[in-house]
C-alpha cells in the first residue's frame, strides 16, 4: 500500500485541514496516510484520535513581518532535513502539500526526492499579494507532479498547465441527527455564521446586514461560531463584533461561540447559514451546510458560486453589498416553505455533484496518469 505524507500548516481546525482529513478517511483503504502538522497545532490530537501517524514540526510560513522573513529560510531547511528522515523511515512514495504556499514539498523535490509531489491549491491565488502568489505558483508548477485545483474559481486563476487538475473536495459527512424539519410555528429565525474570526471572512458584513434586517424583522437571531487561533488580532476582531452588537442594542439576540464538536447539530439548529467571505476557493462550510439541508446566503467570492444554485439551494450576493445581504436575509426569513424547499434541494444537489465516488475516481485516475 502506497504511503501519502500530507503536510498541513493549520494551527487549528480549518476548512483546508478538514478537507485533507476527509480525503485520508475516504482513501484509507487504498493508501496509508501520515501527517506533518505545526508543533502545538490543535489538529495533532484530532489526527491521533483517528489513528493516523502524526509528526509535529516547527512549520513557518512566509509572512510580512521582518521576524518571519528572517527565520523562514533556516527554518525551511531545518524542517526539510527532518522531513527527509521521516520520508525515509516511513517509506513515503507521495508527498502532498495542503496548499501551494507551503514550500516543503518543492524543497524535497529540489534536493532529489524521487517520489511524486501533489500540490493542492486551496486558496484563491488572487487573494494573496501578487509577487508571492506568482512565486508560489511558479514553484508549484516547476516541482509538482500534480497541481490540484479544488474549484473552477481556483483553476481559472492558475496558468494553463497539463499538471493542473480540477478535483472537487468530496462532500460527505457523518449524519447522526434527523433531517432538518422546519417548525413553521417557531417564532425565531436563527442565522448561523460558522467561520473562524479572521478578517476577510465577512463577519462584520453579516453584523451590519443583521443590524438593518432586525429593524424589519425582530424575530431574527444571529449566532457566530468559530475560533481565533489564539491570535490577538483575531480576538480584537471578535470583540469589535460584540461591541457593534451592544452598540445597536442587539447583544441579547446575538451570541458568540467557539467551534463545537457537533457541527451537524449546530447547523441543524439554525434556519439559514451565512457566508460573506471576501474570497473562498471552495468553502467547506457552505458545502457542509448544504449537505445537512440548510439554505445558504453567500457572497460571489469563488467557490460558493460552484456549490450554491442561486434561487434554488440558496442565495448569492455581491461581496460587501450590505443591502443585498439584508434583502436576502429578510427574503428567506419571511418564508419557511422557501427555506425548506431550498434546504432539501441543496441536500440532494451537493451529495450528487460532490460525491465520494467521483472524488475517488478522479484522485486515483490522477495518480495513474
């Protein structure tokens, strides 16, 4: 059985990590998976609990700070030496970097690694600084055997290459709770925003739209759920959202939570899921909400446009368009039958378009090419 080493830089539970974890669980009968994650990452325990071999290394990504730039090259080579030993010890035949800005796979190939390198592109290249994006894409094209775009939005931002393959992330989750049933007599309409508190994810737009929508429909409730990665700037962002709610006397109808273990239950407790991100290569959150039968209101920011059928499984709005967001919220909040119909259609649509069988076939076809 071939061994695939996945190098993932997530320090906490992210959509990219979730996609890689799901991939390894789906393909574990065909391949043996090993993970490398950052030292101290919350993902290590998740992987160990699921029985995967995990190595923790002091991974460091290029950043704008002088300190990160100063330490990046020596850290890269130190990690390379350790990964070289892991690859030899585990007899790894395939390395997968879980996003294209991770240079460890390319470094392995540069120094003579004979196995295959898969480079996933899970971020929209255009969402990153152009010089860095061009550099990372160029390195990926030079050293990778396969470049996997997780959506057409991603593929369209990459230079044409025979190495680039579109493979949608599979949308398949454990379902432990009954299908969402709309309670037409329930007075409240709960909006759920499921995303980590990082700028660019759009929570501030959701808050602004909610402030306006609540004036027209006081049955609305807004729930934010997500982590902050322990970063001060993300904690400040969360506090700003709380302050906005309080300033508009909406702190009683707005709540903030960490990510919960039972995401399915959280999604099914809501009526509408929101995602007003600036850029999404795919959006596992949108896919997951649709899988569990919830209508989603999302921005036209890439991936969500390939998941949502506008007007049938949810509603699409322009990025930063608070008035459109408000209108979409009020439209779905006013009609439980519309929400129910959209949710059931979404449930069927994502299970068909992003099936596990299709993913398995595409992934194995890629490795046989």
